[in-house]
C-alpha cells in the first residue's frame, strides 16, 4: 500500500514541485507530459529548476487523442463551421480547451483560421464544459477524446476533427 496525494493546479506544476521537494525515492509523479515540457517554458518568472533535468521519466501510462468538438447545432463540415464563425465576427461564438498544451493548440488553430475573436470561456474542468457544449451554451471544445465519447455517441455533441497523425477509430 502507498498513500496518494493529489496536487491539482497550475497545469501540473504543483505536483511537480511536491515531487522535487520530496526526499529521493519517496515520491512518484503521475502527470500530463505538458506539465514537465511545455508549461515550464511559459512560466514567468521561470521555475527554479528545469523539470526535464531534475526528473527522470519512467513510463507513459496512457495517451489520448484530442478532439475538436462542436455544439450540436453547428452543422456542416469543418470549413463550413469555420466560415460561419468568421461571418459572425467578434463575440458571436465561444470556446474552451483543456489547460496547458491543448489550450495552446486551440489558440494556434483559432489564429490560423482567423477566429481569434471567439470568446474564451473558462471552466473548472472538462465535465462542466461538456454539459454546456451539449446544451449549446458553449460552441467549440478542444479536449481529450475519451471524456467526450459518451456524448458523441449519443449525438449530443459533434466531432469536427482529431489532432494526430493517424485517423482515429
């Protein structure tokens, strides 16, 4: 048996800081990779230690594909949805993405699609965002695919695209 201490927050950095403060061999961190790779580069002021130098990765426990989901009323193909949002202009549509790398990828997509005027809505996690997406209060959502699959299968949200090199079953 071993104790589990959840340290959510700061895109995983609170857990990484707790690991670095622990005595060698007494702690193990399970965290999204972005907490140790991308997030530290975005910190100002920078972290006192580089997590990639101070920590040794052991294994990838899981991976998930990110999906760009739309509210059910946003019908059409990806280019048609983008064109509709472009015509609506500032404030016409909104979005949410999981914190960290997914949010950065979403912002890059919005910039590339000339949709930077879409309003970002902040949530305390993916489940409340999924509820709002399925009811039409939220328009776009970029999150790991697995959590949204039940709503997708029920037709309560639409999948516009997946992020990855390969087609996802």
